[in-house]
C-alpha cells in the first residue's frame, strides 16, 4: 500500500514537471517570435501569384502587400497601414490592441488568411509617405520596445 502511494505521488509530480517544461518552451517560442527582426531592406521581387510579397518603389521603406480582413476594431483601413505586431493567436493580438488603445491609439486587428496571422495595425493612411513617417514616429516613441522596432508597412490588397 505504501509503495502504491509513493508511485502515485511520483507519477503526479512527473506530470507537473512536463507541464512546466511545456510552459517554458511555449514562453521561449513566444519571446523568439517577438524578438525576430522584420526585413527592412528593399528587396527586388519577381512577379508571383501569392498575395504576400514585398513591393519596391521610389521610397526606401519596404511595403508588404497582403490581403487582410478586419476582425477587431473599426474597419476603416486605407491602402497603407503601420503594423506593429503579428501573431498566430488572436488572443495575443487582442492583448497588444488593448495596450495600444490604452496608450491612446485606435488599433485594429486584421487577419491574413493565407499566412494565418493576425496583424495589429496602429494607424492607417492613403499615402505611403505619411505611413512611413507614422511608422518612424511610432518606433521613436517606444525606443525600448524591441517588438515595436520591427514595425512595418502593409499595403492592403482587396
């Protein structure tokens, strides 16, 4: 009877450690996702059939072209938007949106079905230059946030 009790306690404690290992691995992957830098160098792109490409133009600011649909916030997206976060889980995107709303922004969450990613948009513009200026101002406002330093421009494809 004592041996059975010891085995049960051992089995339950081993489940707890594997749960903890899973949680550590999840947190590490989440931090890695936030720390990955976005590509900011202009890239020559040959025509492709996908809706997610980097577009090169006269401006030095690269623009990613994607087909997105608004899932949270006001659906007033214009051609160019400043994306400050990308998440595979909507709950993570909602958390960032809540933070930005508390900071005085009117953030929007858009979903890219092809990439299965939620894009957190901090501002949107009809003009590429204005969007690039807003992105730079946003990055300057949060110099200590590495995740915000990877903010990028999105051109919305309809």
